[in-house]
C-alpha cells in the first residue's frame, strides 16, 4: 500500500457527497453505478445554485457586469479543463454536451472532410455505441469502411492484429481509453505511436478514463480526446472535446448559429476562430462552470490518490467476487480500471439487478451500450459494479452478501 493510499480518508470524502446518505428500499444506498454517472460533491451542487442565484447571464454577449462575470466563470472553467488534461491552449477545449457529441463533432467535421470512398476507420471490439455508430453513419455516407481491432478473452487489445489493420487507406483510429463494460485500460500510447508513425490521427474516447486516471493529452500526443462532465463528478449535459489546434482550425464548423460566426450577411458568413467556431448557440454555461468546480474537487483529492485507492478497491472486489462459484468475471485485463462486470450461470443479469436493488445496491445490468462486445463474449448482458473513490470495501462486502441472496433465491 502506498503512502498516498494510507492518507486517503474515504469516510471524510463520503461526507462531501450528500446523496450517499440516502436510503433505497429501506437500506443504505450502495452506489456502484459510477460508470453510468457519478455522484456530485456538495461543492458542485453549490456552484450550480450559486451561479443561478448570483451570476446567471449569457456569455460573450453583454457589456453589463453580470454577463462579464458569467463570461469570466465560463472561460475560467475552460482554463481549468485545459490544465486538468494538460492541453497546450485554451482554444483546444471545446465545450460540448458530452462524449457522444464530441465524437459526432469529429465524425461530421474532420470525418466528412478527410474520409472518402474506400477509406478506413479503425475502432476496437470493446467500443461503446458512441464510438461505433457515428463512424458507421459516416462510412455509409462516404462509402468508407469500419475495421475492428479484436481482443483476447481477458479483454485486451490484440496489438499485432491492430498493426495488420493499419493501411494506406486508414484515415483515423478512434478507440476507447478505458472500456465501460470490461474496465480494460488500453495501451493508448502504443496505439497512438503505431498510428502516428504512419501519419494517421487518433481520437480517444475518454468517457470512463477521465475520472480514474490522470490524463495528459500533450504527453499522450492524441489528436482528439472526448469526455463527459457527469462521469467526472460534474453536471450532466456538458462535456469536452479536446482537439489539436492545427486540426480544429482546419475543420469546418459542426453546427451553425450564434457565437460561431465572425460576420453574417445573406451573401456570405465568416466563421469565428476556435473554440467559438464549434460552440454554436447558448452553451451549458452553468454546467461548464460546475465541471470546473468538479475538477477543482478531484484535484483537491488528487488523481493519483484516486487511482491508487480505486486500484485497491478493484483488487479487493476481484478477489471477493472470484470466490463466488456461479460468478464469472467478464473483463480480466492486466491493466484495468475499477469495473467489475460479471455474469452468473444461475440467474439472468436483470434478475440479479432487481434483487440487488431490493438490498439498496445500485448496479447496471444490460449490454452497457456495447452490444458488439456482448456478442464477442456470447452473453446478452452483464451485471456491472463500477466503483468510485467514495466507495468502500464494506460496500463490496454488501455486494457480495447481495449476490449470496441471489444464489439463495435461485436455488429454491
Ligand atoms: N457510458 C455507461 O453506463 P455520454 O452518454 O455521451 O455521456 O457518454 C457516452 C459514452 C461513450 N463512451 C464510453 C466509453 C462510455 O462509457 C459512455 C457512457 C455509460 O457505461 C452510459 S451508456
């Protein structure tokens, strides 16, 4: 155990998240659905209330004091995001609705400009639908092809197969940083190096990774990085697309409207510079400010502390679940984030989820928006316990007791 984990005070941290005091079905809430969305610390809730009570105004549009305050707070949040992922420039941070919108933005702008008939886009077998469907839509429109990097039974990418897929027709590699359904943390450095050595840009879907591992887009060297605020303890409805300035500058706009223009006439419209070029219309101002406060919060805990503590929880959970006979873990990669996905030979995932809910335990059951991955494992669905840094070993024990209850019910 490292010194940082020793100094990690989870009891103290739990005090910051009011919802963790709730009861569900008469039992204390055990929230293990953090990959779907994370809970919000009081500081983020207060920031939203405070914004609407004291600063609410539109940004970049008024000379009046409130508008200036809101603009400063909004642009301040952009700078916090920049620092958090270590991007070089603020203008490389585009506020979007979430990971889904970030990937669609790249598909509809970069993709439509650079990808044509016969070209290829590479994804992996473990993608969320958000990193499959936008590319399929583009492929259908352009006559391009989607290529899929296979995985082994542990849920690890087959890098040799990846290398074989790279061809002069490959125009983009778009892969998930951490799988939402398996927990696998992909070797993105190697993936990027192999693509870049052939001049191919790389997009990383950071929806899950951003809350669990420190992200440094500059040292990674990725071309695009997309994530959602709500998985990083921030509000829903806001997310980030990072793009290298050189690429964003050259891309056409995504949506047209206010803010994204420099001048408009009926003859010709001139577009704004980045990031405004990609932020058409009134943005989720409160959400962006709330995301900035969520970043302050996780920074105060420390991303390295979070990662170390969650690894400890994951190891404990893996050990406990592996001891249970009918439980089969899906996703046993050597390098994993804090996700425990499993099936039980004796019970359907939805029944397991319902019984656990009666015990106050929130897990997600289903295909986790990764149907091709479920097909790869030959299962329709899994039960997924996804852990955050406010979870505890005692909660994992409660999960184990809940699974014992499932076994009892199904053995009758
Ligand atoms: N995964 C889950 O329960 P949005 O919905 O845009 O915030 O995020 C989409 C998304 C993209 N990529 C990955 C790897 C994701 O995990 C998600 C969201 C949630 O696993 C909801 S389906």
